[in-house]
C-alpha cells in the first residue's frame, strides 16, 4: 500500500458521482493555524491520510503516525490497523492531542508497515487578539 497524500483539514465529505466513481471533498486544508488560546495550549487537528492499494497486494497493514517537535522528540503517536480493498483507495483519519508551549511546528510522520514516511508539518501561530 502507498500513501498518496496526508493533510490537516477542517472537514471531509465523500460523494458519489455518475458511474462507479467517488469524490472526496476536503475543506479547510491547512498547514498552520492561530492558537485558540494563550500558550501553553493543546489542539486536536484532523489529519487525513489517503491510501492506495495496488491490485496485486493484500490490502492490510498498519498505519503509524508519529508526531515530533522541532527537536525531533516524539510528542504523540497513533497506530491503527489499515484495510484497503486491492485496486482501490481509502481515507484514514488520524487524531492526536498536540500540546504547544509556544508558537512552533509539530510534524506528522505517516508510514505504512515501516515503509517510507510522508511528513506533514502543522504550525501553531500566536493567538489572534481582537
């Protein structure tokens, strides 16, 4: 299996179109956001991982996502079984509580069965003050 994309999003919706086709609508794709409150703060951004399974593979594996801070230290980890029908695609949602002491970036390192990692940054900015 292969990771096609991994993105932090606000919302995801599946919809059918004529024929044997499905559309995935992603809303609010983001790589940064203002902190919702003064630091330190914990956020739970939604990470969606899009996976493809070639027709000649079994379609089962393990999706591991390790979240690391700027120093490369693990701050959260999510491991979940993954099942994709051979020859098809699937989306998998990954959730984690990420605590930021101040503005900065945490990276999500997504991999299937110890394969290559797809790395997605999520930067938390200063809170917006009215």
